[in-house]
C-alpha cells in the first residue's frame, strides 16, 4: 500500500513537470521510463540491489547511471532517477512507470482493455468492433484480444475497472438463477 502511494506521488510529480514542458516531453518521459523498466526486468537482481539498504546511494546511482547510459534518456529522467536514489525509492521504478503510463493514457484520451471472445475473430471484425466501441466511449481504445471457448459465445470486454460480460455463458447463468428463484 505504501509503495503504491509513493509510486503515485513520484509519477504525478514527473507527469506535472512533463505537462508544463509539453506533450512531446510527456511522451518522451514515458518512453524513457519504459526503457528503464524493461532493462530492470531483464535483470531482476538489479531490483534487489535497489531495494537493499546495504548498498549505498552512490553505488545505486552508479548502477542506474550505467543503465541510463544505454537507453540515453532525457536529462529530466536522469535527474529523476538520481532523486529516487537519494530518497531510497529506486525500488519503486516499475510502479512509478506503470502509474505514469496510466496518467499519460488518460491525458491522451486512450483507454486500454481486453476483449475476450469464444472464437478467434477476423481482423476486420475486430476493427469494426473496436471502431464501434470507440464511437460509443469517445476514446481511443487499445485492446488486447483473447479467445476463451468456455464463454460459449458473445464477448467479454474489460476496459479499466469496467467489465461488460455479454457472453452466452453469463446469460445462461442469469437464466438459471431466474429459474431457481421461480420468476
């Protein structure tokens, strides 16, 4: 819980700095953070170093500088990482990046979600469904597509914290409950 609050606070701070500098900087900061987190994911022992209090701030800065030299980020991201190191918060980088991405998506009017269908849909049908949903939500959608034959038919759409279950399985369950109640 505390890590989440810390990550949100730092992500909001970086986002507000980027917002003051324009959309191009906002996107660049997001890309830089993503590259940094990808590098950390490739080497999980780095995350353990950042979370370990035995390592000194100077050692953590040296490690993060070595990573940053490979991705060549904006100077603001370098300064941001040094601030995280000084405050012993480098271990929250992945959470900071995730929340920053959410803020950036919201700012750009993008919603991410997942569409689950019973069968694999043709790309044209996927595009038609996506366009229809974008018109209804007035947002640009980035959808991951998945197939789950257990839903029998229809689809399940998850966007953010909202779920639309228009599957045949859900309708059959609802019908069964109605019959049980005698309605």
